[in-house]
C-alpha cells in the first residue's frame, strides 16, 4: 500500500489543481522507449482516475535507457585534466580520484559519488591540493523522453540540473545545462560522456563563453576491477 500512496496523492492533486484538464487535452508522442498514451476520459468529460493511474504505472516502468545507466555500476578510478589558465598554450592541471556508481530505486536511477584532489588557489593566491567530493544522480525520464541528471559538490552550494540524449552509434550521452558560477554570470554547458566499453568511459566538459564554446575539462574513467 505504501508503494501506491505517492501515486494516489499526485493523481488527486492533479485533479484538484487542473480542473480545465478535460477542456484542454494534451497529446504525447509515442516512441519505442516510452509507453503509448491515450487521453483519459470519463462520463461528463472529467479525467478518469483509474485510467490516469494506469498510465502513471506505465510511465514508471524501466526500459533500455535505464539499463544503459545501470550497466556502468561499480567502482572507477579517474584522471582529470582542467584548462583553467587563459593562456591557450598552458598545460592543463591534472589530478586523480575515485568514483562509485550504484543503481537505486529499483533500477530507475544511478547515484555516483566521487572523491579526489584538485589544485586550487588558496587565500594567499598560491596553488594547493584541496579535497574534492561530488555526488550525481542520473536517470531517464519516460515523460520527457530524455536523460536527466543533477550534480552537487563541496565547491559550491548550487545544484546543477541537466537533460540529455543518447547516440547509440557513437555510444555517447550528451547533456546540456546552464550554470551560474557568479551572480548574474549564467553560462551554457555541454557534457559528452563517451562509453568506450564496459571498463572505460570519458567525460568532456564544454563551456560557452560569449557565444564561443571551449573545452575546459576532461575526465577519463577506468573500472577498478574489470567487468
């Protein structure tokens, strides 16, 4: 019973908050990765709670996109390069770390915890090692038909939200988002996660500065204990 209570709560909240739902029907395109949806209806033009519940249960089902994310579960070692110096000829800063990916919520999401060290300027302006910790959450949203992700770390107080797609031919996940490192300084970001095989993947981070995209970070992951 506990499993269905949140769904019932959402369902009736929808019925109360959207009384014009029946007068303004919406359509959802069906794809191979998402369930087909028919507009719920009931006598008198009101939404049919049973039909809505059925659709919600359909949208909660797992598919190949969720399995793709889960296939990357395990422990990983990584090396990271960061291009922080405005001089294009300057060498990138390099560091190492470890990460763990774990499927949660019955296969619907994957959590990733990473730990490492980064060279960052201290209060005196000199570079020094700083402990880095981060945590990500990834999933595939059957409603949006998009991969979704969030990220937090100990270098800030904001939460980064991203949406993305997957190219099976290139074995690449592409996420886009917008970050605000300083007040009013909003910056588009693109991330490419390339899955070479079960034991190797990489992430390339691109920032858009004044309409020009620049690669500022690259992370190469190797599974700790081959799968």
